[in-house]
C-alpha cells in the first residue's frame, strides 16, 4: 500500500474470498480489510466477519 509510511497489505480469506488485510507499522493487529482492487478505504476487521480458518483454506 504505502511502504514509506509503514502501511502494508497482505492476503487473507473471508467467506471463501481472498481479501487484503491492512496493517500499519506499530499497530498490534491489522485494523482493516478491503476487497482486491478496491481503493476507497478499508472496513474494520472487528465488525466484518466471517473469517476463514487458515488451516481450512485450500
């Protein structure tokens, strides 16, 4: 996303789809997520489940 400002995005699975989690350097956990290709803001992680178990993702 913006490495110079400490923003990182990495893939995760939500309801069977690949989405991007957003994390900022210094934060304890990712605070937001977005659909791939979406550029307008992030949705809060704690308000928008369900998240897939990484062990169940094929």
